[in-house]
């Protein structure tokens, strides 16, 4: 039976460490706020935004909420971002994605000052990560690296297969695993012989976006399996991209859904906010 990698517990440890760091920074006169912008009322986004505000309160940094109507224009949103870029006390700016269809996400991401880009989505942040320079790391992939490190999973020289090539998970995930000296393969929806390829992985990171897609036939005995997916099944219960019940008996370690990768994303967002306050 696989060891369950407890993301909830590990994220709590990280947030407790950050809370102490924030207290030390405060005593030295260093404070700052995270601006959280949501456009429209997508229910999933509302849950994420609430969790992010709660995490700020827990570690002791201020959050400024901007809940804008669905009808907000791109120009209005860009103007708000520019104001927040100029505001001294704002050390991080987060625009919750997805945005309504009439707003160009790339334009919005690029409007955020790289100094305040705590999501790590700005091309400058992505470029810095790619060449190993300092900058904000994309939160979900950075959270997965922390999960592996804090669970004593050795990455050096291991074959890591990442399924998914999105800009916010798959691509940065592959680069961060490379930084840890893993041998990395990126697979995606057009990859041929996906089960055979995945079966070669020592570490399998699944961000395919399809509920319960990965079963036993994709997993090598003793592999470490990280499930980035989050979906609601027909009974309104949360599930991942992996058939947990099938894979648990084959893997050596596996993340559950919920309570695996999800809480780590927020912990790493908080880590980026603290980094921003520290470096300013
Ligand atoms: N939507 C889904 N994941 C994320 C994330 O990590 N950051 C933001 N801003 N929006 C998201």
C-alpha cells in the first residue's frame, strides 16, 4: 500500500513557518498586503479566493479584496492593476483565473509588475525560472516540489513523466523537476502510447484535467504519483485525474484529492508574498 502524501499537513507546516517569519518581519517594520482580484462570480473561483484571503489572515498579512462585476472591461481591470502596481503597501497582486471571455488573460498577466507577480505567471517570472534566476515560482509546481522534498522523495536522476503542458502547471513543473536533476518527459493529449510511457516513470505527475483518467495500467510498481486534478464526480464528491483506489496498491507514495496538491498551491502563494515583503 502506498504512503499517502498529506498535502494538508505539509501545507500547514509551511504556513506555520511563514507565520513566524511574518512576525519577525513585522517587528523589523516590514509589512505588506496581497491584492486579490476576482472578476465575476464563478463559484470555484470564489472558494479559491476565500481560501487565499483566509491564508493571508492566518500568516498575518493583509489582503485587499477586489470583487468586480462580470461586466468589468479589460481597460478597467488594467487600470486597477496599474494603480496597484504603484501602491507602496501592495506587495503582491493576484488576478484569479479564468477571466470572462471578453478580457485577454495574457494582457492582464503582463500588466502585473514582475516585482508583485506572486502567482509567477508573468513572462519575466517564467523566463527567470527557466534560466534559474531569482523570481517568483508558479505556485502549484513549486508546491509539488515541496511535497516531494518534505516526503523525502529523491528526485535526482529519476525519470519523471509530467502529463500536461499548460503554462501554469505542466511546463513549469517539467522545468522545476529538471532543476532538481530529474530526467523529464512531458506527455500530453497527443502523446502516443501514453500508458507505456507513463509506466516508465519513477515519478508520475498528472495534470491532464480529466477525472479518474489514470488507472493501474499507467503506473509502475513503486512509482510516486502526484495528482494535480480536481473535479466533482456525479455524486458531487471531489476526485482527481487518478483512480486513487486502483493506483494506491501499486504506487509507493501518492497524493490524495482533496488534501494533496491543492492546499500546497495556497501555501506557496503565501511563501511568494512573504518573499516579496522580505525583498522589498
Ligand atoms: N486559477 C486556477 N489556478 C490558479 C492560480 O494558481 N492562480 C490564479 N490566479 N488563478 C488560478
